[in-house]
């Protein structure tokens, strides 16, 4: 399935995070296989479904659908945008748009979101293996840039 198609996340069942209770979306196993460190991956249970918690206040990144297992940010090879406020953390993982790089484009004619959208339309994105949330970053990019322009 195309990770950036508008239909990608619709109809996905939501499961409550065992730590913070936020209702969260399932991610594909390929996302965990790509992004978990070996020590965490070695404990992953492929028969389980896994869910991504996007709550910035919660330390859990992934949990299994039956709540038997959780993974924290330290279990991932990459920093997690939702859990890490540093400027060098990617907002768009596929095309390496960090907060810092987005900040530098304020006032430019070519907006990052438009550049990312163009790549998405050409079929170059791979959010399911690059982005811990396992889905398109464009909503995060737009929200972050909106926040910059308001500040
Ligand atoms: Zn949580």
C-alpha cells in the first residue's frame, strides 16, 4: 500500500497506549523491522500487531496490540520526532527535513511541503521504512511550518 496515499490511515483500528491511554494507530511490522535496534528487534513478536504512540508526553514509541510488550525511543535507531524536541531531529525522514532545515526555509519561495509533495507524487517516499510513525510526514511538516510562521 502507498504510505502517502490519503486512504492509508483511514479505517485503521485504534488501540489505547498502555502507558498514557492515548488511542493510537497500528504500524506495519516492516516499520519496526527497519527502525528497531537489533537488541529490541530480537524480542519483537511477529505474530503480534504493533501500535505507534504519538503522544509527546509519553515515553512509549511502540506497543503490541495485546499490551504484552513496549518499545521506548532508546530502542530505535533514529530519534523520534514526536518524542524528541531537538532541532536536528527529522520531521520528514525520507528527504531529511530536520526542524533546523525547515527553520532555515522561512520566507523562501519554494516551501518544503511543496518539495516533499512533489517527491511523494513521483513515488519516491518510503515512510513505512524511514519514519517511526510508519506513515506520511506531510501533516507533521505542515503543522511545524505553520507553528514557525505564527511564532
Ligand atoms: Zn503513550
